[in-house]
C-alpha cells in the first residue's frame, strides 16, 4: 500500500485520514472503521443524509482489505466556527443535534461533536466528517456530550450574554472552550436556572472533581436512549430560542449611507457591468456588509463570498440567503485588519484566511467603501493594502472615497492633532500605489458623490 501524504488538519482520528490528489480532496478509511462504514452504507444512513443535505455527499472510489478510499463533494471555500455569525453558529449547533437524534433513531451515535466538523455550503450548514458516526451502545450516555457543550452550547451562551465577539474564542480553544471557563463567565443568575446549572455549572464541578481526564460520562453511569433523546431535545429547544442582545454600527449600514438613490444605482450598475465584462464565475466582496451589491450582479456566479467585520450585517445577509435560497453566496465574519490566522498544531491544522482565499482564487474581488477604514482607522498604507489585495486577486473593483466624503471627513476629524499625518490620503497617492501592483483598466466617478470606482487587473506574476 502506497503511503499517502496526510492532510495537515487530518491526524486526530485513527479511523482514517484526508489527503489531496491532484487538487481533489479524498479520504482514506482504515480497517478499524470498516464495520461502521459498511453498516452506515448498507443501511441507507449515508444516502438519507446526502439527500437531506445534512452530510457532505461522497463517492466510493476503491475498496481493498487495507483501505477504502472515498471522494467527498468539493466545497469551494471552508469557513471556520470563529468566522460564523451568531445565527450561523446556532444553525451549526442545531445541525449537530439533529444528526445525533437521527443517529440514535437508526442505531448509531456521533462519537464527536466538534464545531470544526461543520461548515457552510450551498447556503446552509453541512456536516463534513464522514467518520464521526459509530454504533450506539445501549444505556450509555452520549460520548460527545461534553464536546458539544464546549464547542457549541457554551460559546452560544457566552455570546448571548456578552456579545458575538465571544465566538472568536474558539480560535484559541480549538478543542472547545473549557466548561470551567464558560461557567466562570456566565452571570450568577444562570446558577439558579435548573437547565443551565445541570448542563454548565454542575458539569464544571464534575470536570474539576474528575480532573482533566473527565470526558463528560461520569455525570451518569447509565442513560437510556429515551433519556438521551430528551436531553438532545431540551438542548435543541433552548439553543433555538437563544438570541443576540447587541446593536452594531454597520448592521443597518445602507439605511445611513450618504448615497442618493441615483448614485447607489449607478455604483451597482458599474459593478455589475464590470463583473459581467470579466465573465467572472467566482467573487469575494471584502467588507461586503449584507451582500447588497453581490445580489445586484446579473452574472452567473458559481460562488460569491461576502465577508464583513460586523456580526449583525453577516447575520442579515445569512437570513436573506436562507429566504431567497441563494446557494451561491457564502457569508462569514472577517476583520480585514486582522484576518483569521493559521491555528492548531504546527499552525497548519486550520488554514489562514489568506491561504484559503488564494486557493479559492476569485475571478473578481470587490472592495467597496473599505479603503478609508483600512487607511484612516487601521493606519494601513496604500502600498500595504495594494499588496494585500494583489496577493489573491485577479481583478479588483475598489471604491475610493475622497477627502470630501462625509465618512472620510468624520474619520479625519477624529484624528485631532495627528490629522496632518494622513495628508497622504488622496486619489493621486492611491493611484500611484495601486498601479505598482495592478494595471488600471477603467475608472468612473460616481455622480453626486465624492467617490470613484476603479477596475484593476493584477500585474502578471504577482499572484
């Protein structure tokens, strides 16, 4: 048997591993998991989940005594839990509980409940770890219960009480936010809530008592299937009702924009015309708020990524995607001044945003109304931002608000005595910096605004 190069994020499960073959993701299933795989396959378990869109579909390529090789459906861009909005995180949690309920009904059980087993594809959450299913053992508690609490229930509770920023903690705790940490951050009133006391505070006490080897099973020595289903239903109902209690500056951005309707439509028409002109099939809108301008594009995009720093904007975009069944749009939360880093063992277990977006290789990058925030709020020079966009963009559609723009004036006035430091912020210096990395294809002033829209093509050999 030829040794295959294991994917850097696939080393935790002895049941098998992922590898890449000529750009295609494939999965090896080891003999230790043959019995489970065959039962899942023969019972129609896999087929049912594929059809419902809850589990990523795969095809079996080969089978021998040493290994089975399957090829999952390709997902163009993987988002991680720390890049999800609150309601995306909720959907991922509810999906995991749905799967466990379905497993129990069919004689199986999820052996792990990591948030990293879920991503977003075709407009909804989908489970991507084919080897997470095992046989159900009668009267045993859910093996992955504690993991579900640390990966899903705990983070969602913290976000409910403290805001969506808390969800980013999972990037530092990729094995789950410790129950003791969750318990210590929750308000005192949660201790007198029987459900939260049982599933968080009491669990934290058991964890301390049974030290770091405690996996969540010691709470009960036996648990019937009905009892486990009751716990899953209770968690599902509680999580489904959780809401976020926060407002944001950008959640209703387009209700406060300084565009007239005519200017807004002109901007949308220019973007649409250029994307069609490029015959783009893939795009990313960086700082895309709620995806408004991507929705105005008439080109037949196969995949459009829309990221924004604001949870509420991403949540609203996500809601629209669900309502409109816009399976080609993938929304996620991203701070362009601090994009997701590579984390995990050897810093290769979860890839950085830059690594993933370079692999995605968008035909068109949109950066609308972000350059003034990068330059004036983040102190990012034009040369730095141009190099950043050139590292992954084939074509760049970027909007430049001039010094007379009301948002720019507001940012400059906030600088006080340091305002003169930002004298570089002007169209001339912007164009000088960007034409080092891009060829200027076209530019248009947006009438009745202080903004210009540029279409750039990256210089040959830069990405």
